[in-house]
C-alpha cells in the first residue's frame, strides 16, 4: 500500500487532527511513533532536506530538553547544523509534529489546515 508516513505523537492534538483529516480524505498513511522510534541523524537530515528546512525551524524550543540545553541561544548557521541534529535525535520530543513524508518525495509539517490540505492534494496526485 502506498501512502505517506506520519511522524506523530499519539497524545498531540495536532497529530490527532492530521490523522482525522487524512482519514476523512481516505489518504493512506503509516504512523511512526517517533518518540519510541527516534530517527537516526541520517533520517532526520533527509527529512530536513525533504522539508527544505533547517533544524532550528522544526525544533520545539519550549520543550524542557531544549530549555535545559539552552538551545534558544545556540547559533543558527551551517556549522551548527550537526549539533542541532544530534540534540534532536537524542531528545526526539524536540522535533516538531506531525511531520508528513509524502510519496512525491516532499514533506510537510502538518500543523495547519493549509498544510494538511496540501498533503491531501499532493497525495491525490499520481507519483
């Protein structure tokens, strides 16, 4: 079965909303409980490439793991990317959710109705 992969946290309301939207649109998807199955540094690097994002753009800086590390003050430059990725792999709760890995090779952070509508539209487009 084709279908996107959703990195989700079952207790997150945005993740629940994303699942409801995809279910209503009958878009197939696979769930990855990324808190229990954290991504490797290589996987997170690939997801960032697919999102066309830098790690600090999808990092939840309000999480205790970020506050304890002082991440809000970390440099946001190319040389610092590995440090950010290492922290997010070590503490996956830092990764924004839900992340939708689309069959077309792209990815979206599915936190808004607009992002979810785009995911549904792109899922309907033959790959």
